[in-house]
C-alpha cells in the first residue's frame, strides 16, 4: 500500500478523547501495522494520567490545535462526545488531516452535511465510526440478506438495553446510531419515516428509554427499543423475511446468528376470504459458524485503506449522513410525542447547494 506521500509508512495518528471508548481506539491504533500513534489528545489531566499508566512512554497532548499543527500527524481519530464532533472534525479537515470520527458523525443534519461537503472539497477522508458494520455476525446477516436467503424482508425488531451510562445527549443519540447503521446497511435502502416515543425520568428532555418505529422505502418496518434502564445487557435483533427468519444476539458467544426456516405461507391462491389456507413452516434452526474478529480493528483497517487506496469505507460518509438525518427526525418525533416525521434523503441534500441544511 502506498500513501499520498508515495511511501508506505504507517499513518501518524492522534486519538482525541480517552473516556470510555477512546482507550479501545488507542489500543487498536497501537496494534495495527497501518498506523502509528503519535499522541493522545485529551483535555482532562486525570484521563491523561490513566493513559500514561496504561501506555508507558507514549506521548500525550492537551491541545487539539497543537496536535493539528504537528506535520507528523496525518490522521485524527475522534472519540469525544457527540456535541463536540462538528467543531473538531471541521478544524481537522481544514488542517488537512484524514478523519475518523466516532458515531454519530455530528449532532445535527446540517452540521453533518456541511462536514461531508467539506471533506469532499479538501479531498480528505471523513469516516464515521459505525463499528457494528465491521462485526462478523452483522456481516453474516448482510450476506444472507444479499443472497436472498431471507426472501422479502417484512420487518425487524431490535432491543438494545442495559444499565447504561447516563449522558446529556440522551439514549437515542447514544444507542440508536447502532440500530440505524445496521438496518441501513442490511436493507440497503432509504429510511422514509420515523416515529419515536420515550420517557425521561430524571431530567427533562434527556430520555433514558425510547421506542422507535422506522419505515423504509420498500415498506419494510423496524421497531427499536433503546434504554439505559434495564436489568441486564440485551443486544438482540430479529429479522423476519418471506423465506427465513433470523435472530441475531450480539451478546451470545457461539450462536450469535440463528437462521430459522419458519414462516407462514398461503397454501393456494384464495378465491375469497373464506378460502384462505395458511400453512405453517416450522423447519430447522441453523447457527452458522462465524469466525471471531474485533470489529474496531477491521474498522481501522478500512480507514487505512480509504486513506492509502482511496476506497470508500463500508462505514461511509453517506451512511453517516443518513444516520444523522434519521436521528434528527427521531428526536423531532420524540419531542412531538410520537408524531410521524419524514426523513430527508442524502441524495436530496447532496444535490443541492451544499450549504448547511436543517431537516424540514
Ligand atoms: N462505536 C462504539 O461502539 C462506541 C461505543 C461507545 C462510545 N462511542 C462513541 O465514542 C464517543 C465518545 O464516547 P465516550 O463514551 O468515550 O465519552 P466519554 O465522555 O467517556 O469520553 C470523552 C472524552 O473526551 C474528552 N474530550 C472532550 N472534548 C475534548 C477535546 N476538545 N479535546 C480533547 N479531549 C476532549 C473528555 O475529557 C473525555 O475524557 C461518542 O461519540 C460515542 O458515541 C462509540
């Protein structure tokens, strides 16, 4: 692999933020041959102390501006809270850096659209970190959908709950990007309308629990429950198709994906309602063998390939944009007590004048 400098030197990288998720990125940047950790950038001294304890000899820096001024820094990987993403990504792109930013790409659709346009203008990679798109079970399901093993997708359900860390951005922004990115990736079609209801028990406007419905262009629907208030960690999705059904349980070790040959068929075309003949298919369940791999490592490999070879990452800017559009529509519905809200398409926005846009 050759980079834009004409050599295959590792990509000098600064990881920004060392809270809950940053340490995982730091570890993978150190482990992956395509990268070299130049420094950690963190403004909280206690987090820097933790980093130094865990990574003796590695450099740290408390100013993002200084990190951007360093010519050894070719890329930044941003793992700070969502409301900080827009400014940090913008500064990094303007300084000519390649950017990996944790999900969601930005806090609003207008900000996300502006960042994607800026990355195209400056010719630098902007990759949102939708880590689940690199999960082997998620890719197994994608393969089964693409090979039409499931047939027509009727609907999906998802439960993503745990006793989670309370954050000011609310549970929809924290957890729903996972479901949205996975479903958009699996179905490969736009989301057209959403509704959201939720409960905020402790602080007005900060929902800990939300119930979302998503309607896709083909008519496929999804129901997603996200919560930080649950007795145990649950990461379960079910997809129901005309030929097969799948249960994907991220917390299961050896049977994360189960394929059920179950369903309901019409035995013959009915002449009238009284003649409907339904037959139940209750065939076998198969749990395919899936090789284990750390999704974040594969995500970083994809980021390196985008930088070195100009490939479009699986976690693409377009997908990142679609996730933010959906989030904005969901939040709007949530604050309007479940009113249906249309989701703008990425094509609509990108074919316009590329100015910051807000979803109507
Ligand atoms: N892909 C995943 O599976 C996954 C999992 C968890 C979190 N995340 C994402 O990672 C991001 C960070 O989440 P978290 O839970 O680690 O947050 P966190 O609050 O635990 O940590 C954020 C850290 O960033 C630091 N920080 C904030 N602004 C900074 C700045 N301008 N310069 C330097 N440091 C700064 C803070 O001091 C803090 O230590 C979020 O976008 C979140 O959605 C992704």
